[in-house]
C-alpha cells in the first residue's frame, strides 16, 4: 500500500519519483498519471492566510486503504500513490498527491481522476480556513463526478 497522511510539508515530484523507483516495474508501465492539489489563498472568502486540516488517524488510514483497493480493483494499475496533508497548510503548499501507474494511459488517467474526486468529496478531513477575521470551518466540497 502506498497511501498515507503527512503532518509536514510534502514534495510531490520527489514522492512520485521515489515511488516509481521503488516499485521495480521498469518496462511494465506505459503511463503515469498524477494529480497535485495545492492550497489557494481564496475560496468563498478572499485573503485566506492558512488552513488547518484535521482528521481521525485510524478512520483516515482505513479510508485511504479502501480507496486504493477500490481503484486497483476497477483499473489494471501496477501501482498507486495517495498522500494527503494534515495540520497547518499555507497558500502554495501541496495538500494532496495522487499518482497511478498502468500499462495504458486510459486506466492511469481514469483511476487518477476517480481517486481525486472520491478523496475530495468523501474523505474524512475537516478544514478550517483562517483570514484576518479569524477561523471558519469549511462546510463541504462539491461532488466532481
């Protein structure tokens, strides 16, 4: 399994390169699809200074494992990487990294797209955005499917 949360800054391209090197499948994959989500300094409010992402570790770990298992069942993936930030995040910081390796591009692209939409809409993370006026809990995400 290659899914976890991180309470420190993540380096997306480094994580993807390390995962690809460690999987020992050179010559088997023809496609790598990736998604990197970063924090913006705006949402419904302007001038967001930071965000705090909270979670219940055991619940989040089970959810990420289930998500990865489901993607592997639906598409012929050779490998999959899901890393999500928790804790204090600032504009420009990477929040989520997803990468999918497959023999063919369609499987890698479809799996990556499905994973980010499921993660964004259903994952057990709670977000609080901070502006000069204080903190505000984010009520929900839109369903991208």
